[in-house]
């Protein structure tokens, strides 16, 4: 539903220094309610019920305010109070009945306050944006105002006016009044059209690289028209990234291909639609008929998914102007027009803005100022921005959540040992990155009497501490995953668990869930068993320390012998997995070395993977597969599993064409065929080519997702070539693993079940949230790397490095710098300068700039520097140095492809 403060919403009471008021706009004016100035509020039950039905996020924000002792917000159950409950009259609508209930409650509260003996009489004031309700209230002798009237009367707090949501779209429309966008079809007609097949419903995904282009992912199981391209301002028709929209397909002769043009909205031509139309012509190009995709236009909005957006104010050039454009940090979000008197103060600051509406005659949506986060470029501010932008829950754990933690000092009791096996005698060790404190997993390997080998994977028993349904459990599932930023970790569970009681540190007794195999020397599994256990790790090693022990000629202690046994078996397991068609792809990962005092990055290098990384990975994969088989066997309808869908053939086009340009053939009809052809694809004169092909192959992949076995029939994990898979090995940092632990515990009789664990619909909803949280965590991590990369080059100055071309666009090339694992875009057009002659060949693929032709995988040299000319979007700028072309300019691109 579009936010429109003139529509009927809800209300509550607001006893305040000036008197007692009732809010009739708690859904739309939530930002005002959250302001520290607004205190001592009574929220009616009528309000809470109505808000809950309309907007779950706003309802949660109101509940949070009620629970915040500093705000003094209270709820009053007026629907259950004898003197304020009313029946719905004959012919009276629910809305009118609720309006009347609120007026009755306001009058009762006024009478109630008169009985209080106080020096100053407290008056109740009724606030509403519903004109009819306000008139009725005035007729009944209730003092009533609109929200805007009341907030503007608070002269001691003039900044509150900026936070008012737009009451109607009328006063903020652009003066020309020219209609830019087609009208949205009403929801009732949209639903009929979707039912009849005239329209398709889907999720709108704006492009990061081209503000005039988007795709809509159609809901439902039909393979046909799964992804629809939307091009051009009128066809985008005021949809915002992640909205649920209705789309009408265009005739086939109007279908297009995704453009290869990079277009950013510079906000300079907000009223000049002709310039936008010129830019739209750039998207049109002659392409092979095979590349044309279903194309459509947005005809209506089914559900807005607007959230508060972080970004910066683009101050108007007009002196004393109150209307300004806000530029969001996320390039997929359009600029937002806001009114503020604080423009001078907010310039250069990171701020939060909310959208209120988007009228047909406005190039941009209208919104209002919510909050100032701090100065742009400040490390704390930028970290806060990226956490908010990626919807990462990062507030400190509440006292209610912390109350469910074990009381310290904690020790293992007889009751804890009831269903556990004592494995403290085993030579167990953990192998992790340096500085790791949340140690989820540990391993052991020993020869048994019959000559076979026993291997154990021991995982932190987090589900012992987090019991189903309590506040700690609810907060953990809401967070879904731990988020690792360059200098900060946002824990899924409180630190007492993540870094202490659950962490499998060395030389302390810890509760674990163990998966133990008996194998022969060919790494073939003969027996598998699962048990809750107690372990005492004998060593917490880094990958480098474990590698040193394996390679040492002098060390032969139990831990070293165990590591050598594990490493030997891991090599066999890995070869078998790859022979079965598992993919070994590549994605450049970077590590920053920080200055110990300033905490600024002083060095940046790609992570070096050791044999021991692979050793640990093999046994984690094996444990995940073994547990997946067990829980599916026991709970065929309720197993939480993880799958990796096979990419559609068209995803591989870019990889196949790039390989073909180097006279190499990549087969993509199966994961095994792809793996084999990648193994063969190489060049003795160009050793890095194989890595580039694997990086490109990674970009072709789909996202792996969690799902409930009773709600799906395709379990296959494409990348691992495994028929079934789950996540069991990281319960400190992934909530999915906690559910898997609970299922496994019930399966082996070590714990009892509970209703939600065997409700496939609730599990499916949980999987949806976990998939979203994992995706956002990935993006937040990449944004953190991008920000620290900017800090690194800010201190480094101009750097000249070798690079390889990964992608060719119509007006740019995307390059990878292996030394830094850094990706960026080199542009060949610059505003205000003559454009060089560009010839783009999609089939080869190549781009000819004047007389220089650039191909995918060409080795080039680039200058890298920080471009801080636009403080809103500071970027890494890359300029082509070799081969030398007549004209060049560049900007920073996203660090990784969003497909991976």
C-alpha cells in the first residue's frame, strides 16, 4: 500500500508536556513518534490491532517503544474496558467504528484526568489526518488537530517538522504539473488481471549499473517468462527496488535484451524528460534474436517494500530553498525529494530518509528526513550505513534476551551428561583462521583396533544453550547469521556463547554434537554414528600452524599424527568429489592488514589458501552430507536442507563466449562437464587464464538456498554434485545449523521435539528469512571490503598495476587486479569531453576504442586512485595506461557480482 497520510490509519494517546494528545497516524508518522522529544504516550489497543494488520515492521517499532523505559509509552486495552468498549453499529463500517471507539476513549480519558488533583489541568488533544474524523471530534467537544498542525506548534523543536511524513502528495508535486508516468491500475483490477493471466506478479529488481533498466522475477513455478526485462522511465513506472509489482508483457516485436550500457542518474535533469528519452535510446541496439528476452511494463504496485534509506543530501542550488534531492547510498534506489530547513547542517552528513509517495507528475518520489547518522567518510558512520542499508540487525542484545544465558560461573552438570558420550580422552583439535574466537568445529582422527580409521567432526552444541521459543532463540532466528566485517563481527548469539561457552577452545571442557565415522584407508565410510558429547580440545590451531605440523620432519605427537591422517583422507575425499562432478570455482578474497593504532588498512592482499583449508572443508562437507541423509531419513517432511540450483543455460553465455575468444571450449550441459572442461581449459603462455575462467564461471552460478524437504522435490546441490546437503557445522554463526541440530537430536533420542519443528509451513517461512539474512550478510561483507579498499587507496595515492579484462561493456571494460583481488570499471566516456569512437562487438566479445581493440581476458595496465570528488559516492577510479588509447576515464564498480 502506498503511504498516504490522508488515508485512514490508527491512533493512540500522547500525554505530553503540552497536554495529552491522541495520534491518528501512528503508521505514517512513526518517525515522529520515535523522536526523543515525544514521550509519555498511551497507545490504544484499537491502534495496535489496526497497525499490526497493516504493517508488521511499524507494529514492531511501536512495541519496541512501549518496551523502552525511557520513552514512557504505554498500551491501554480500550477494547476490553467497560467504559470504552463499543459495539459496531448497523451499517457502520469497521473504519468508522474504530474512529468512534477512539473518540469515545479520548472523551473517557479526558473525564478520567479531571479526577486527578494537580496544579495544572491536563487537556487531551486528538491528532488525526482524517478530515471527517477531525470534524466529528470537534463537534463532540474534543480538541483536535492534524499531526502537521500540532508538530508545527512545537516551536521549541523546529527540526521535528522535517520528520513529518507527507500528508498528501498535492503540495509537493513539481510545478509544471506535467504527467510523466502512466496511472497505476487499482489493486482489485490487478488481482483480476493476474488471475486471468493478463498480468504477471513478481519482485522488481532495479539495476545497479543502469537506472533506466530493471528486471522482474515472476512469482510461481512456471519456467516460461520467469524473468522479465523492464526498460525506460515510463515502463519502470515508479516501482522501487524490491516492490511487488504487476507487469504486462509487451508484444514480442518490442522485446529487448539486457543492455550493456552503464548509466548513472546524476540528478541534473529532474524535470527534463526529453533528456531521459535520449538516454533511453542508448539502450536500444541491434542484437541477435536469440538474446531477446521477455519484456514488459509495470502497470501497478501490489505491495510497496519501502524502508528507511541511507544516503546524502544533494543541496539545492537555489538560495534559501527548502526542497532538496536526497541521493541514496544504494544506486538501485531513485533519488528522493525532501523538504528540510536544516540543509546547511545536513550537507556532508550521512542521513536517513523515508519515502512518503510518488505522484505521477514527479520525476522522483517525495519523502521526509528521519535521522542524521554522522559525517560522511567517518569509519563508524560508514559502518552504521552499510549495516542499515543491508538490513543487518546490530543493536546490542536486550536484557530480556541476555536473561536466558547461563549464569556464571558455568560448569557441566550430571544432568548435562545424561545423553552424552565422554570423549575428553580423544586428541581433538580445531583449525581456524588467525584471531578466530567463535570456534564451531574440531576434528580427531585415530586408527582403531581392526586397522580401520575413526574420524570425528565435533560441533559446538549451541542448541543446548538456546532453547526453542524463548527470547534468545527468537533474537537468534531474527538475526539468522553472524556478519563478518573487516574490523567488526556482528554476532548472531551473545558473546558469552559465541566466544566462550560454545566456542571449542583448547584445554577446556565443552559440550559438542559429534559425527563419527569408521573409514577404511580409501576414505570409504563403513559406519556413521551421531552422539551428543563432551570434548576437551587439545589444540586451537591456525591453518598455517596446522600446515607446519603436517610438513614438519620432527613433530610426531598425537595431534600432528591426527592432522596427517585427516589430510591424507581429505585428499582422497576431494578427488572423489571432483571426479563426481563437484566444481572448484574461484572468487578473489582479500585480507587487510590494519595499523594497530589508527586501525586504517596499511596493506591489502588476496588470501592465500593452504592445504589445511581444504582438509577442514572436506570433513565439514562430509559431516553436512551425513547429517542431511540422517534427518531426511527420520523427517522426510520436515528436514531443513540446502540446495544449489543448476543455472539456466543462458547464464553461461558470457563464459562460453569468453572461452571461445581464446579458442577454448567450455561444456555446460552438466556440472561434471563444466568441471572437466574447466580443468582442461588452460594456456602454457597464460597460466592465469584458468583462474579467470573459474572466476567468470562463479558469476554464472545461482545462489544456494535453504528449504524444507516437505515443500520441495529438487534437493540437488549443483556446485557440490551432491544429491542431498544441509548445514550442521557452524551453529554459533548460522541459525539453520541450530534447527538441524535440533532435528538430529530428536532423531537420535537426545532431545524432545516441539510443534514448530514439525510444521513444514513455518520451517519454509524460516528458510525464507534465513536466505534473506545470508544474502544481506554477504552484501554487507562486500560493502565493508569496498569501503576499506577506499581507505587503503586514500592513503596509498596513485598505484600502477597489472589487470585482466573480465567483462566488456558498450562504453567500458571491467577489470580485475589480481594483486589486490580488486575489480573496477574503466570508462571511455567523460562528461563534458568529446566521446571517443566506440565499437562494441557482443559476439567476440570486444570493445574497439578509436583504433585500439580490447578483448575479454586481455592483460592491461591501469592506474588506481581514490576519486573523492563526489563525497556521496567516493569511488576507486581506474584509468587505462597500457595499451594506450586516445581517451579514458573510470569509476569504481561493485566488488563482486551479485549473482554469487
